[in-house]
């Protein structure tokens, strides 16, 4: 069975600081990995995804993530945080295209000025 | 990306009534649709998976007679909460995949249901 663990339910950074949101997964087959962002009372917006190929994936709004098979990780980073990045972030996994996603519990990112 | 709409965005109803939530794909044919619910400050929990023209597959613990799902076409799925009770109050979100987006799920904006 697949699972996702997001370390740190709440991360606080200063504006301009590095953002690092951690995600570890468990999967018996090569995973498809995703990061989504959710703003209050809204649906989820896809930030980036890894399916195959290059292990460093770039997404929207300056975010990127690196798939590390040996560490079963898919951490999300952004070099410089903006106030507008404050939101809930979810890491998710599935084992093949078209199947349901398994979500982590989410990480709330707070950005202070 | 893909554009997904949900209607209504929020609804308040009395206990015992039924509520229908629509999820539409606006720009691609979605062969598979998923319905999730999300309680405050929690993650998304899968309720059911539906493929166009087939009966929905429900997750363990989700009452199929209470949460009726109809995947009527490649662009429309509906979730009907029958005889709603206060404990059904939640944020319901649909996601779609298929067509040129088979490896990604795109989410609707969600529907906030409050049952009084």
C-alpha cells in the first residue's frame, strides 16, 4: 500500500527566506508524485509533478522538487518566499496514471514580513 | 492545465434534505472522476471513483446509498448527499483525469456544505 508522510504540519519562514517542505513516500512500484497548494476555501492547484524522466522538476510560482528514490523523498523548495506563498501544501502519490491520489496530511506554510 | 468547475460553491441546507453537487470539466474529456471530502484542518479523503458510464466505486466506510454519484458524461459528474445530517457538513472536492491529462488530476474549487 502507498502512503505519504509530510514532516512538519506547520512551517514558518520570513519573506525572502528559503522554503523547504518535506515529503516522504512509500510505494512498491515507481511512484507518480505531486505537490498541490490549497488556499482557504478553495480547491487544490497543481504545483508540480514527477512521473518519469528528470528527477528535478520545476513547477509554477518558482517552486521545484527533487525525486530521490534512495531516500523515498520528494521535498518541495523555493529559494525565496513571498507573502502570497502562505497556504496549505499537500504532497500526493499514486502508482499509475488515472488512479486515485493518496495525500499527506498537509503542511501549512506561514510567511512573515 | 485543465479547468474544472463545481456548483454550487457553498450550500446551506436543513437536516433531512438532499443536496446535489455538480462537477464539470470545461476543456477536456474526463474519463475518470474522483470525489473527496475534507474536514477543517485535515487532508483530503477519497470517497469514491467513477468512470463514465459505470457505477462508482466507493471507499470503505462511505455509504453508497447516502452519497449518490452519477458520472453522466465525459464532462459531468454529480454527487448527491441524500438525507443530509449535520455530520455530513464538510468541504467536497472533485478531481478529474483523462484525455490528454491521464497522468494528472485536476481539482475543482470545492463545495462547502453546511447542514443545519
